[in-house]
C-alpha cells in the first residue's frame, strides 16, 4: 500500500497505463439486502475507489473541478437504482454486474438480491466469483439470511468469504458486539469448509473501515475492506494440477495445420507433453501451443489456446485432451448438487440435455436423494425440485462425461441442464462424484415392500421398455438338425444386434460351468426378458415342451419332421428359408 | 525455472472473449459479427481474428449502414476488411433511404428505428443468421448491466429482460428453435478503460475521428455536431465553426455529439476519460429521446 499513499510521486499517464495493464482481476459477489446497507457499501467502493483513482492522477488533472470535500452528499443508493426500480415494479430481480478498479486491481461485482426467492440469481452471480461479501447488520447479527447466503457460497465453492458486519455506528463501534457476531458466525460456518473467512467491522454509511481504516475501531487490527480486496490472493483458486483441455473447435485452415482450440479448464500443459484424447484413449505429444501472438511453451487456465499434436489423431468438439497419468472420471452416472432454476418444476420422467465443458448429451435425473433447506441445511426426501430448490440428485447421461468433482475442479465439475422443449436452462449442477450402479438411489414404498416379499422386481418391464427402447422377448429355438439350428441362432442374434437390440444367447450346452436344464433356461430367459432383453434360447437339450406361451417358439424342420404345435406361437422353419425367416421376425418388431 | 500462472486482467478478458467467440462458431450454423466500425467493434474483430489464428474467421462481418455514417468510418471499414481478409456484408434499409428518412427530417427516434433497428432485422432475416455478435459492454448502460453474454431473441428478434436464461460459469446455452437467434456479447465484462488499454497494447487500428483535431462543428440542441456531408439543414450552415474536437463514440453524424478536446493520442484520451465525470453515452442523442429508451430499443431488437 505504500505506493498508494505517497502523494508526491506523480505518475505519468504512460506509467499509469503501463501499470494498469498488468493489474489482475477479482470477481466478487455481494449478498445481502438493501436493509443491510449493501447499496451504500457498493456505492462507497465504487465511488471512493474512483476518488482514489483520481487522486493518483492528480498530476494529470488539468482543472481542479474535482469535489474536494468528503461530505455525505452522494446518495449511493442511486447507483443501484436499476435494481430498486425493478423491485418496485415487481419484475424479476436479476444479477447486475458493476465494474470498478483501483490502482492495484480491477473488480467485477456481481450484485445480487438477498431474499430467498432470488436464490437462483445469487447462484448465477456467484458462479464466476472468487470471493463473496456477506453483509450482516451489527444490530441483528447472524440471521437466517446470513446462513442461507453462506451455504450457497460454500455450495459454489467460493474460497474467500468476507463477513461484513455493517452499521457498527449503530452499536457504538462495540468490540464486544463484533466479537459476539464473529463467534456466532464461526460456529455456524465451521462445517462448511470455507478456507478463507475474514470479518470486518464496518459502517458503510460513515465510511469506517471500507476504504480507509477507522479511528473509531482502534481495537480492530485488520485491514480496511478495500485494502483486503486489493490484496487477497486468488491466483491459486484455479486448479493447476489436473490438465483438462475440453476441445471447443477444430481448426483446419490448410492440410498442414490441424489445431484443437479450447480453454485450458485446469492444469498446465507444456509443449512436448504426452497427451491422451478422451474417449478414444489415443495418445500423442503436444507439438505446439499456438496463439495469435505466437507460440507458447506452456498454457494454464483460463487461457484460450490452440494445441497441435505430433500425430494425426481424430479429436472433435466435446472430447478432451488430458495427461495420460492423470485422468478425469469417465462415467455416465454421477451424483450432483442441483439447483432448480426453472419456473416449471422438475419432471423426473423427462430427458434433458446436459452441457458440461464443451460436451452436450442427453441426461435423465434418476432420482433425488434429498432436498436441502437453504435456511437450515436440513435434508428432506422429496419427489421433485421446484424453482430455487437445491437437492442432491443422481444423473445418468447417454454418453459418458469426463469430469472431476466440482470441489477439486470447477470447470470440469459444473454443468447446466437444458429443457429439450423450451430450451431454457432449467437447472445447474455441481458434480460430487460418480456412483456405482449398485449404490443407485431407490426409494422404497409400501407397495414395493409387498413386491419384495414375493421376490418381484421393483422395476417393471414397462419401465425397462421405456429405458432401453425395446420390449423383452424370448426365442425358443428347437429342432434336431444341429447345423441349421445353429445357423438360425447366430443369424438371429446378429440381426437383432444390428438393429440395435440388447440380445443374449442362452444355451443348455454352454452356459457357465454346469449345464442348464430346459427349465433353468426358461426361468432365466423369462427374467431377462422382463428386463427388456431379447433372449435366444437354444441348445441340443432344449425341450420344446418347456417353452412358455409368452415365448416365440421357432422350430427348425428336420427330415421327416411333423409340424407339431407345442405352443400357439410356434413357427416352423424350413432349413432353406432361415435367412428369410429371420428377416420376417425382424420386420415384425 | 519457475513458471508464472498469472494473467493480467486484460489477458483474462481476452481469454474469456475468445472462448465465447469460439463457442458460437462451434455451436451455431450461421453466425455473423455485427460491425459498427467503433472502437469496441475494432476490439471485438481483433479478438475474432485471434480466436481462429492462424486460420480465417469462419463467419462474416456485417455493417448496418444507416447512410448517415461519417465518411471516415466507411473508408476505414472498407480498408480494414480488405487488409485483414474479412468477408464484409453491408446492408441498409434501402426502402426507407429512398423515401428520404433521416434524423433531420424524421427525428432521431424514427431514423434509428428504420435505418438501424429495422435495417438490422431485415438483414438478419435475409441471411437467416442464427447468432449475431455485438460489441456492447455491460458498463455502458443500465439495461445492459443485466444482459446475458448469450442473449436469447425470439422469432421477432425481441429481447425479454424478464425472461432471460440463467447463465453460469462459462457454460453457454446455445439451444434455439428454428427462426430464433442469440445475440452474443463477447465484450460484456470489458470497461471503456479496458477497451482503450487493449487498443493501445495491441496497436488496434481505429477510426481517426476518435482523436482530437480541428474540425468544423455546429451546435444543435446542445450537441456539437460535425456536418459530414451536404445534408445539414439550411439554418445551421452559417453557424459552422472550427473547433478542436474528437468523438467518444461513433454513429450517425447528426446524432453523435463531439467533445472539445486536446486528446490526440490514446494516452491523452485515457487521461481525459479518467478525469471526466460524464459517462460516454452522454454524447449519444438516442439514449435520451424517450424514457428508459435503451431498454425499449433493445426489446425491439436494437443492440
């Protein structure tokens, strides 16, 4: 801060600009309501820092029209007029972005309203923030709203939290009151694992400890708020460990150049590094890291670069380059914290689009493990989520995603859910981790318990049919001509597979260690078919009589065979017509 | 050798903008970059060149010519597009032009609606663009502070500020139905100072009108207007004086007020900006011609 205060040192505009262009950026969120003095605080940061700025440029100012007094003539709330007007008109209060800078840093404020019905706005504003300022009124201390804001901030993985205990002037700048509020807050915040929490005794109205340290709080040893905001180290908030490069765009300006454009989501990549493309698993080496301003030796987040590889391997948008010794999780099923953002409540039967990094695929919300009460953090079992509600869910996607848990890697652990009909962004989520299919969520109802007693599956054949898009079926293939029977079995299996069916061949001859009886085969086939599978039953021992009426029976006609009718479903096939018979079956599906 | 993983704010903004531009090129079938020839457009165009280097930018540049632009702007536009190999589309509302629509005869509201908004909408429909980049910044104007980076427009190109899609992290929702479109603002998080800094740092060419010079001006309704052709109404012609002026924003010449200034370098412009209290759009006539006018224009499809 020393260089700030030496008024005598006059900075030329060139020096100022040279200095300015090296500044870094801090994005922060302010949460609180107007009653907490939020607009006054933001106003002060915006205005008083501007004044600082101009002080710096004193030497440059040709006229001295600048207001010299430190009087309280500015109505800071005016700066936040946009939001105020909206509230009066009862229209959606949104996130407003504000910009200011000091001679140390540039700042982007995401200014979000505090009430519970604006949870989605706060989540939106907080998604890109490095730091959150949570306001409390010194008179009321930590209240429900404070807890809600803090929970949301921890959910978003914001690593730096400022507890701004405002209106200290109204509690006579009492150290005891401040300590009490801080102790209260610290007790509540401990389980949320926020790495950096700083508490400030402020009076935004009087300007205490906002831009300059106040003489009215001699007991407070920390920095002024702005000083802290200017110096807090956020450079390490990016993950520099796990290299992830989601390919955004493939650049092929000519036959000699094939570059993969993207933003380094996390980690660091060097020229010469061995990389692996996901999902293909193909490996190559980084030939160059190209930018308009010349090649780089290495790239790190959040740089946007173009990577070329030594070998011609095929990588498209949505795929990912990584280091082969450090892979993300590759899975179709994962747990996530989901924030519902749509006026229309969640429909668990709907297939959504999911967009994660540069990858878009279909997704289904398998179930809600619980909903979190954003005020008390209590967990409740619910059937769906409504606007502004947050829950832990299990999601399955149609293509595997390459991800890391959000807490380790925001860029590869965040996603949005898009409604396929309205195209609205219905929900946003933060991935916790993959789940084993065996751990999948299953709510057990009273009805289910009855089914469980008799050993009946809780997933109905109809549900399976909907899930995999095929109705289970069993083909019971008999006939004593082994050669032709085999031909029928294998042709049918191949053709069913070709048209996209899940197919399984069960034989009395070859399954497992022990031979199965015809009865066993019928039981297994029946079960598989209830799960939507097309089962082909065969084998020399397969008994036509065991065939169940719901199965399709295919009998290969052999020399001297009489057409028998064991089931009403039986089709008798001439050995010369096998291919045609199979096509007939396929056509009828 | 220890490596430095810090990016200056300008490099962070640049990286963010490039990411946005590439996302559009990847997700849309027929994007276009709207080019106003102003300083923000100049930065946006350079960012697009950066996004696809060493390749060519995979979408065209489109200028909506209101037929009242400064001649220096048009000259600059054509030279720039030629030099950097851009596919340049120029569109105007020729019907309104032939009917003689202009700011002096019809007022700024009608002129802007017909020659800018309607001209833009006609052009977007003509080429069936599904995404259009604009150089607007959130710090410019109140209603823009809330606008998304990917801003959804319905079939009639209208913006509904009450019904915007949530936009989180750097994940942009590009899904639209046929006929709908997205306006994309890659410079959303840039401030005016950032723009000037970047122009200075990257040596980006800009129209010379931004720099102070002795120019003929006439005062009309409190604005210093530089008559750029012979369409200046009779009553002002003998009131023209020479002043050292420059423009903070560029648009139609009768609607863009100049400021008296000595700033003939970027350094001096920044210096002037830092010590001035007026925001840059105060020299824009159109912002004040009706209550909440920018929000209204944006709803109707203007940028």
